C-alpha cells in the first residue's frame, strides 16, 4: 500500500483563503472517492470549527504533539466524508514545548508515520506565520499549496516563504516542492484582480493552478454553518472552483505517483 501524499497549505499572510482551501479541497477530494485526512495545525482552530466539529472529549493535535498520544487516537470522522485531526486554542502552548524538543522540527513527520498508509491525501492547514508549527508541516510534507489573494500586496511575504521552503529543502526535507500557487478571491469585474492574476502567472508560470477561486458569498458563508461550500451549496461558483482544483491535484498526483 502506497503512502499518502502529504500537502501543507500555507501562507504567512492571513486572510488569503488558506483554511477555506484546506476544507474545500479536502471535501472535493473526498467526493472523488479519495481517502483524505485534514490536520488542523492552526491554533485558531478554524478548520476544526469550519467543518462543524465541536470538541467535547478525547485527545486533539496538542496531545499528539506534546503528550506522546498516537495520532490515530486524535482522528475524528466528519460529515464531509473526510477525517479530521482537530485542534483547540491551547495548541499555542505546543509551540513553546516544541522549541525545547531536540527534534522539534520533525515531530509532525514522526506522528504521520502512524497513519500515512491509511490515506490517499493528508492536508495540513498551517497557521498564518512561519513558526515552529509551520516548519513541522513543511518538514512532514512532500509539497506545498500557497493560496495567493488576487488583491494588492498579493506577493507580499511570498519571497520569504519561498526562501524558507528552499532552505528546508536543502537541509531537512529534500522532497519538498511547490505543489502549486492558487489564486483566490478573484473578482472578474475588478481590473486589479485581473492584473494581479496576470502578475502571478507571469512570475510563477507552470507553478500556478489553472483553477482560480472567485470571490463568492456562498463560499464565505459556508464555514459559519460548519460545512464546506461543496456541502453548503455545491452549485455555487466557489464550490465548483474547489472541485476543479481537487480534480487538478488528483490528476497531477496520479501522473507523478501512479
């Protein structure tokens, strides 16, 4: 049985659609009958609440990272047909504990060994910062999806993130690659959106997904109802875009990994 493809979804700039991408890509891949695990590595816990999971009892990602609990013990099923490793705000404390650990940047990678053959895709929703949690995700992952907002300052911070990825690739994770840049919050009526989209294409060329995620009210509403856009309104433009993205990623994965 082959190992899951592990993808970190990250951008240190907040508000670019990172968690929206994590949830809806997981839902899209699940609709395509792929076995998917979504790991909420952001202490804000938006991916956890965004799929309607309400934590009552049992271990979370914090316990796996800090208390030697097997990752499999933290996994919960969602109504979206993919699995979730939930998180709570106390994951922030894990940052301090990890910094004191001798293998601090490899803890998530070690945890994934417990479950990596059970899934086709493992998606990691990273915090909007280049901290030790994000570094753990980039060490554990084979590739990175970077959501980029089609608005002013879109490329802000990208250079730093790409430099970090290169540094980790040369030091601790030679497999790490850019899975793709995803243009989000695109408004076709807005000249700036079009110009930024063209600029991203020009700078990154083949690394940019064909799929563009539009600015969409139903897509924005879905998390407040505890579900993906694909479950909330599968015919809305946001849901259609993320289903197309899932198809793009699945095709690429099958070409590369067979």
